[in-house]
């Protein structure tokens, strides 16, 4: 006997929502840029489960209404319909199980490569439990919002048509949600975060003591009092090699390296902070040194030691590194609340320092280099319009983990040579600017083709294919990024695939754990800085076609693999005693 079946017979209520939720769960467990801990994997999976469920419910609701409006009927035996549904869901279950097993193996392979602890089968079960808890919490919140909409609609429908009541109720609910999220949760949360981090900025840290060298800010000779310097600034002026350390590692005579820092003390404007830094510059006669490095900090005022110590060793201490603080909060918070602050702080400091530099005769000026990691790279690059502008204003730069929202990085990447991949672009034949996924990229492109002479000034971009800070971009919601389509993937998991919306959420969840990867992966840039700085300073990759080295006292006679390895060991011992 045949019977007519409706869409509800073929797909029961919420059936398509459950189906898409299962698909999104499988996708969430598939490889992303970085492996995750079980609990953080659960968060990502829970969000994606709800995205899939919500999309499925919406699609099923729209199709059901269209189905009924068109009067579509299907004639089939109910037994066949029932069997078809069972076969469909059994096929989905088998596919999901197979994909989860593949993802388990692939993710654990990546975990071994990147220094993460691989997830066990128990971890996968725990991640799944967390995912369903997160999904249930989001679903509960959605049900409360829908319930509120229904109540408002019911209360006002007596005064107007049902469709108008529904629209007005939806507008009121949306306005209420926006108010609660932006004005209550976000603003109050930010106020609490700023207060908490401002207090933490002034806290003492074990092992961090006031420097005695007059070449350092915060010493008794300094105009910047030790008490005024924040937590990250104190680390910066305390750590790093002294003259004796450099001589022991290099076996050569050295100078006491200069480290200057100005903090965002209470009541100071960015201009006042920059003037404190310039005052310190004058006090220490820092412009008599051969190399001047302007380091743009991250949100909390942090300076990556791996990014500055190589310069101190490679120049034999004949250098000054100067940095300032522009915020108290971590980069993620600063990016949301103070997006323009790093750029503004970079401009104010750079202009103040270059005003001093330009007062000197040209042949007496130090070579000026810029350095920045993450949000520091974003702020530092904001000084320039294009590559030519960089070459005209400074003598070199080393930028690591540049956020994808950085305009200069975007324009250079977009102008790359045809055939060069997005993860390692070749721009203007790599004459001045080189993108480095690993130190070997200084010599040749990612396919092994040798570069021509690296001319001065030299600009180096350090970026890993597995760094979500570099590749995070809202456009990924609807478009496949080039770095996922191109064959050259460096340390990117070859099993990673793009899925609309899901990949963006995965990358967003990768961001908080990006710095937990081992050196050379994710957002962790350490030992790679040593050969990169040696090349930017002209101590390796020497070539008569490169032009005049702006670092006029450069001496490469002692630079080799052994000496660079000794520097790496010394920095590691200083940071991880």
C-alpha cells in the first residue's frame, strides 16, 4: 500500500538540524592550524555544533514552508520511507566515525611535530562531553531569547497584525541582546580587565631586580625611576646579556649594550612617554652606538627577548634597544579596544627618535632598525605606506607573526609574484624584502629557487604557515584562502580543509593557544631570530651586489654555525635557567 508523505515524514522535526550539527562536530574535530587540548577542543566543537544545528533548523523551516506552499506531495510506501531514513542516518554515522578516526590520527601527528601533548582516546571522549555541554548551554540561551520574543509578540499582537507584532518583537529582542552584550558584558568586562591588568602591571616579580648599569633605564642613573616602570618593562631592563656575557660567548671584546624603556606611568600621554625615552637616549649617549633598534611592544609592554638579544650578541654590545609601553592589557584585549593605539604609539616614538637621529651628520648616525612581534609588528609597520617608504626611512626591519589585518603586510602579500605562495610571498624579486617560514627561506623561495643578492636595507618577515595570528581573517568565513589552496604548506597539516564558517571558527579558537607551540611553529618565534638578524645586519649573505651596509662597523669574520649556536644556547640559558 502506498501513502503520501510530507517533508515531515522524510525529515522529522529538527532532523536536518541534528544532521548538520553532526557534520559540524566532525568538521570541528578535523585538523586546524594547531592541535588543541581536550577542553579547548570541546569549546570549539560545542560552538560549531550549535552553528550547524541552528543553520539546519533554519534551512528545514524555510524548505518546509516552501514545500507546503507549493503543495508538493510524495507518493511512496511508508516502509520504504522509514527504511530510507534509517539508511541515511546509518550512512552519516558510519561516515562520522570514519572521519573522527582519521582526524584523531592526523591531529596527533601534528601534536608531535609542534610540541603539543597528543590527545588520548579518553581525551577525545572528554572533549566530546565538553562540546555537548557548551552546545547545550548555547541552545538554552537561544531558547530563552526565542521565548522572550514569543512573549513580546503575544503581548502586542492584540494591537496589530501578527506579522507586524513579530517584527517589532524581533527588533526589541535584538536591541536588548546588543545592549547586554556590548554595554553590559563587553564594556563592564573591559573595565574590569583594564583595572586588573593595571594593578598587575605594578606588581613585583621574583628574580627581577633593579639594574645597576647606567646604560639601562630604571637604574639609579636613569631619569625613568624603577618604581615607575611596569612589570614587562622591568623584565626588559633586567634581562639580557651584559658586557661580560657577550665577551664570554663571542670570545671578543664587547661594549655594555644599552636598553632603554619608558612606561605608561599614571597621567602620561604617549607624547610624554616618547619624550622620556628620548631623554634616556640623550643621557646614555645612545646615538654614539652603531645600531639603534626601535622595538614596538605588544599590549602589555612586553618585548620578546629572542628578538632583541641576538642583536646585542651579534654587534658585540655596540647597540641600543629602545621600547615604550602604550597599554596595560594583553594584545588580544588591546586589539579589540585599542586597535589604533599601537600605530599611534609607534608613530610618536619613531618621530621623536628620528628627530634626534637627524640632528647628527649623516656619516655619524647609527643604523636604525625596527623590530616587532605580533601586535608590535602591526604597530611598527603602520609607519609606512609601502616597501619604498620602508627603504627610504629605515635601515632594516625584522617583523615576526604579523597580524593579517596589517595594511603593509596585506599590500606586499597581494603584490607577490605570480606562482609564489601566500605563506612565503616573493615581492620585487626579494631584492629588499623576504618572507621567512624558516631560516632557509633567506636563501631561496619555498620551492628551492635561489634568490638574487639581498640588497640593503633588508626587511625580513617571519611567519609560520601554522600561525593563526597571521592567517586569521573574517573573509575566511565565505572564501577559501590562498594559503589553503596552494600546494606549498610548510608546517601546515596537509589534511586541513576549508569549510564555510567552520574554518573561521577553528582559526579563532586556535588564536589563544598559538603561543604554546614549540619553537618554529604556531606563534612561537625564538631561535629563528638569530640567523635572520645576522642576515639583516649584513653579517651573513654578504654580496658585493647588495650595496653599502648601513651597519658600518659590521664584522662578519667570527660568524659561523658554531658561533650562532653558542648565542642560541646563551639566550636559552638566560631565559630558562
